[in-house]
């Protein structure tokens, strides 16, 4: 096999045949050549990568692996052996174990190929230009090279962010620019031009109705342990584990103990939080140390600039709080274990809808719309200066629901490929700027096994809960932070949880839920934080609204978004919409308007972090 090089950023341009394509290629080559990017090819197509990449001069068969910076600096990737790979399938198998979130690029003199991981978790974007097609790892680079791509803003994508915390499918803030497909394969040749297809995405598998519960439990347990073993091979110990108190992180912690993998467990929050209670109980049961990182008073706003830089404004900013893990004081490239994908595999999302909603693809699409866009919020459709037809959202959902599997399975795949990869994976991408994010559940074998489990085993995570009770009974007695009762009854924990919540329940019964929340924030200002998850505080809503008023010019100049005259009344009634618009406006303020493309694609965006000035 040819040399494998690791990169973290790239841009490629593929000209159409004709004068316009050649002229555009020459212009792009001049712009990129004037920067400190490494220009690998400038004819017959252009390919440039980040200057920090140790890439040898382009030669026929050169292969590039596009990964997050933390992964590029990791011992796991350094230990990966690509030398025995004889085909692109072999390359993918090695990359799925050692990188997980990646784009695989093969560049030869007369052909180009990009293939992503199964869900397309390492962002890449594509757009058609007047003279060809551009493919890049960042929207900002595309817009600097082709300013016209910034117009117009995609109001449908913004509307989808209000309901799903991220745009759906391939939408971005700019209508002409699309996120690459899950498991997407992009190819260019002089004779065939630029093409795209789904080639490496997750596929539905046949359901095994006769699969006995015991056999399924053991198959899943063995496959999960094997995935963890493979993905932590070559990783220095101890491995950082984000122990949230949920099912996925406690299962990973237990597997690490079984495999004698030394872990350093951390959680963030305060001692009175239910997540902290559960995490401490899990750590005691497994005999591991737990470090509690107190959540910062200015938590989310402190991390907002880096989060927006990573997500480019296309994910709800509540995910920024995960960056508290960076305070664990570990070197860049250190591994952190993450439970991405586990809850969806195990069926946690099936409870979103009733059994009747899974009768057909059409009823699933209607349920998704009803779940995310209740009838009480029709005013959001006109928030961006033009009315958005909800049917456009419905069409996006329906187009992404597969027809070659049962409706419930189509919903689970839809959730993975849309909300999970566009919002949940945004937290992995943010952590990936510093950490090597290891995701044991993100494994093709596990997806196939879980998708073959009959619906009865997935409903309410029935199969997984039985697995937990069988193999780790002590952990099954500790409640999930978001559930009232543990998997296996535990009277001591349930009584403690009751007394823990009793004061808040009594206060709500006496003065009402809204007033109780306001009083609780005032009485415990040192325990509650000015983060986006606390928007019930009137002071926080007022702060967001005042900042939006200040940021409106940047929102209009840099993204072409003009809020409706009634936006304050609309957003004051909807915390999620207010949070989304504040994040998008903050991104617009950080982004330099694409009016001077001659500066090149590596222009440094100034830090215009919005200070946290709203005290409860």
C-alpha cells in the first residue's frame, strides 16, 4: 500500500470542462497558493491540506486520512498499521478501529475519491460553483473562496435547528452548501466529472424473530467488549472516561474493569445533582476513583467561541458544556471514552412515539414533525423574515426515512443519520479538537446486531437492561439520573432520591412550578449556572434578547438573516428558539464577512466571545 498521511483540514476543487472551469481553477489556485496551506495538486483539479499535516508530495496512489486534531495527535492512530491494507475496504477497517470519525481521501493524477465513515461524523461539505464543484472540511473555507455561496441563508435549515437542535440531512446555514452524505462516496474523473452516492452508510438488517433473549444478550456483550478492546489498543493508560451516571458510560466503565483497562473517571456538575449521585455510586460499585469537576458559573458562555468555531454555528449551543472535560488537565491526543450511539442502538428512542405511529413511513414522519414542532408554536415559521412552510421540513424527514426496512427501524436509522450525527456528534467534534474520542458503541458489528433484535427487546431498552442486570447486578441497582427507579429494585436508593427531590416538589406545590424555579435559582445561585439549559431564569432570557438586538447587524450582514419585527415576543415565549438564535447570531458575529477573498482561506477569525454579564 502507498504512504498514509494524516490531515485535519482540506479543500478540493473540481473544474467542469470548458473555459469557466479552467478560469475558476486558476483563480482558486492563486488564492490557496498565497496562504500557508499545503497545495498538493493544482491541475487537473486542486487539492490543498492544512499546513501542519506531514504530507509527502502527491504521488499516484497517495492516501490521506482526514481526522480531528485530537485523533491526529493520538497514540491510537500512531499505532495503526495501514501497511497491510491491499484494498480500500482494508483501509476502512483499520480507520474504523483507529480513528472512527474520518474521511478517507485517495488522490491520483487523474482521479479523486473521498469516502467517509458510516455516519459521516467528520464534517465535510460540498457545493456546485459556476465552473465546477468544491469539497472541503469547513464551510468557512468554501465561503472565503466562493463568496457567492453565502447567499441566500437557508431559512429551512434554521427552522429545523429550532426543533432538532441541528439542521436535518445535508442542510447548512447556506442553501447552496450541503453536508456530505452519511457513508458518502465522492468521486471525480475527467471523463465522468464529479459524482456522489451513499456507499458506506449503515444498512438495515433482517430482524431475527427467533433470537432468544439469552443468546442476544451474550452476542451483544461479547461484541461490545471486542469493540472496546480493539478501539483502545495502543491507547496509553489510564483512559479518561466521562462517567455521566447514564447506562452507556456505566457499561463502558464495567467493561474496562473486566478487561483490566485502567480508567480515570470524571464527571462534571455539583454534589446535589442526580448525575453526580449516580456517578459516585457507580464508581464505588466498580472500585474506581471519580473526579468531580465543578461546573463553572460561566460554563457555556466561556466555551461558546470554540464550540461555534467547531460547529460553524450549526448545532445547539447546549453541547458546549461537554468541554468541561477539558479541565481534566490531560495532554492533547489523550483518549476519552464516549458513549455515542449506544442509547439509539438499545432502543431508547422507540418510546418517543406510540405503536400506531410506527404503522408506516408517513406516520413516522408525521410523528417526528408533531414531536419537534407542536401546534403551539406556529409563529416560529415566520421568524426569519419569510414564512417557512412546515411541509418543507416534512419532505426532508420523509426523504431520509428508508423504504427497505420496517418503519421503527427506519426511525432509528433516521435518528442516527440526522439528529445524532448533526447534534450529538457536534460534541464529539468539539472534544476532538483536543482529545482522541473513543466510541465503543460506534461499530458496524454492533449496529447490525442491535438492528436485528426484535422490537420487543428494544422497547424501553428491555434487552440492554437485562444485560446489565445479568452481568453487572450492582450497577443495575443504581438509578439512571433521568429515571425514578433503577433497573433492579433498590429501596435505599429510591428513598434517597425521594428525599433529595422532596424540597423542590413541596415548593412547586406551594407556589407553582414557574415561581418555584425562579426562587430556587435565587436561593441557590452558587449551585445553578448561567448556561443555556437554565433559560427558565428571567434574567437569562433578558440577557439573550438584549444580545440578539446587539448582534442583529452581524446576523444580517454575515448570514443574510433578518429577524421579523415581532422576534422578541416570539423568542421570549420559547427558550429553545431563543437559545438557537443566540448561538447563530454569536456565530455570525465571530465570522468575518466574505467580502475580501484575496485574504485567503486561512484568515484568522478574531475572538469576539460574548462576556457572561447576566447574574441571576
